[in-house]
C-alpha cells in the first residue's frame, strides 16, 4: 500500500541537512540509470520494476535526539557484511534490506555508490 504523494519541499520542510544528503544520493542514482521516484509523508522511494532504495528522516519516528539526519535503505540480493550498516533484515528469502545512517555528505562515498548500483541493478 503506497502512501499519499507529497511535494519534495514538504517532505524536507525544516530539514535542510537531510535535504542536502538526499540530493547527494539522488545525484548518484541519476548517474547510474533511470528510475521512478515517489515522495510520501514517510519516505522517498526509488524504483525500477521494484523498489530498490528508500530515504527517510529517523527523527520523525524515533524519540532520540541523537539520530542521523537521513537513513538510506537499500534492497540487495545478499546480506552485505559491512559494519557500516545500522541494521540488515531479510523480509523474505533472498531480499535483504540494509539501513545506513548518514550524518554527512562525506559518508556518501564510493562504497555507497557501489551499493546503490547493486541495488539499482537488482531491481530490474
């Protein structure tokens, strides 16, 4: 069930740091290939035939003051062993959702670009 679409500006209202991080992730995805983007109240979803990446603002859902400004969630066909992941879950066999907390643009590096490419490629 998809959420009601909202404007990108509304999603990032009062969240400038999260917006800058999103723009960095989004520009990397644009270098990789074509995708659809859907903005809802809770998240921004990127998809091809199926969803492969999502960004969301954890402060909206967690009652902690020390949350990252943005979380990038990626669907990969395997469990990546990197210690950078905050959490990895397998919602069904062979599909692993990896959650990466992002505090600054410097964390969106070549490793993240590789993961984005893998997620994008596996969503066809």
